[in-house]
C-alpha cells in the first residue's frame, strides 16, 4: 500500500512538472506582457537539459542520503529496540546500551568543545553559531553521531558481527529511503522550474 502511495505521489509530481512546462509555453505566447519565460524556448531547453545536474545537486540531496544511511545503521544494529524495551534487555544488550550511551556523551562533548569554547573551530569568523561551519554541517554531524552510536551498539550486542553487516545496514537504509529520492528529484525540478519561469 505504501509503495502504491509513493507511486501516486511521483506520478502527480511528474504531471505537475509537465503541466508547468506547457503552461509556461502557453502563457509566454498568449501573455508576453507577463514576462513569463517558456521552458520550451531555446533558452529554456538549454537551462533544463544543460543545468539538470546543478538543479538536483543541492545540500538537501546529501542530507537525504546521509540520514538514510543513519536510518539503516539504526535498523541494522537494532539500537531502537534497546530503548523501546529497556527492562527486557539481556546482559550483552545492556552492556551495548551503556557503551553506545558513553559514545553518545563523548560525541556530544566533542561537538560542544568545537562550538562552545572561545575561538572554537566550527564557529564563524565573527564567533557566531548561525551561520557557521557547524550550522551548515549540522545534518551530516547528526547522521555521523547516529551511525557511531548505533554502530557501537550493534557491534557490542553482536547484531553487527562483520564489515559486511555494516555495509548491509547502511545499504538497507538507502533501499528503504529510495522512494524519497525519486520524490526529491521530481519536487526539486518543480521548484526550480517555477523559479525559472517567473524570474
């Protein structure tokens, strides 16, 4: 059922993009005083085909990829089960939970040292937090932290027992988030097409 829903959303987004392209062409011909640019003009086709890679290559795509890797690591390590049933953990799982909690604390302290002390490395040149290198890398840092905490839990609890298990967990996250990548490609195309048409 969920896969059908993603299919309908993707089909609707594709239809909106096609409708937008035709509407821009019709409006540019019938109402030239509006200043609407046609996607089907020579300039529009060059923009659409030649700039496609630049259109989709946004930080949002990278964030989606990194968060899907983190999701896969969480599912592969089964760390979410540890926090859902705290009282029913085996001895090994309790040790794994404590270990991952220790890694989480160390990671948070390390991040605080990189932003909270005077002349911190990840602050901006003026010493502010927003905007700064830390703010622009917040999603990658969160994803890395989740992968570290989940990976430690998975290794200590023996839910992850080999390098292949780590790879499979990361890949599983991308596989589960794969419908979102298609939706992203369609929606970002719609957004930039609107921007092109009305500017």
